[in-house]
C-alpha cells in the first residue's frame, strides 16, 4: 500500500495488492486493483490471469474466460491460463473446449498433475475412459499422493472389470486420505464382490 501512496501509477503494486487481497478473501477489492493495474499496463498477462481467477471466484465465468483469453493473447505459452480457462469452460458446460486448453497446458508444462487429472475427468465425460486412465496415471507419476486420482483410476479399473487393480488404488487413496468415504465405499463394494 505504501508503494501506491508513493507511486499510484505503479501497475505491479496494484497487482501485488490484488494478490494479497484475494488471500484475505476480499475478492471485490482485489478485482479493483487488478483492473487498475490493467488500466496502467494493458498488456500485463499475469494481471489478466489473476483478474480471471478473481472473477471466477465470484462466479463470473464468462468474464473470467475473457481475461484468460486476453492473457493468452499476450503470453501464448501461459500454461496456468490455459488450465484455468479449461476450468471456466467446464463451468459453462463446454467440456470439449476445456479438453483443448488442458491439452495445450500439458504441451507447455507436461508435469502439470492437476491438468492431467482434470483432463482425465473431461475425457471420461466424452466416453474416452482408456485415455482418461492414461492421464490419471501420468498425474500419479508426477504426484504419487494424489488421492482423488487414485480414486478415479480405481473407478475406471472397476468399470473395466479389473477389480484387483481397482482395490489397490482405493487402498492407496485411503492410505493418503483415511477419511475418504467414497473410496472406502468402493473398496467395500469390490471386496464384497458386488
């Protein structure tokens, strides 16, 4: 805040204040500072991206999409902007568009575990279970303690009749997150042979 008193037209100070305000759950105030940063420096990709995230937190998915797209016009290899654009598109029911952005995020940043995970979820919605499983396996190679990836891989394996492999993933999900009720339920169902 002192930086803004000394130099009110300092885009980075507005941007950083916006980041801090989001952490304090003051999204509206953060939005104002991101917008101010962009009035000063319109080609500030990170400010467009962060404004998009703040708008999304506010449930303004269409406006968030516009900000992510603007960030990508400025910085084409912005993996996080592709990823978050995918999340916003899913909120609007545009799963195919999300898939394209998550694939692009992974071309830029192949070790992006959460992008692999969400791409897997979207692929299942598109009927591509085998391809989804590959992405969950990738996510687990990157982040072995990813409980929800173990769970979803377990569900897919169970669906394919691979009960023993599925049980292993449900057990691993429960080892990581002992209170994972859905994984416990699926594990019990498979052990009972249902």
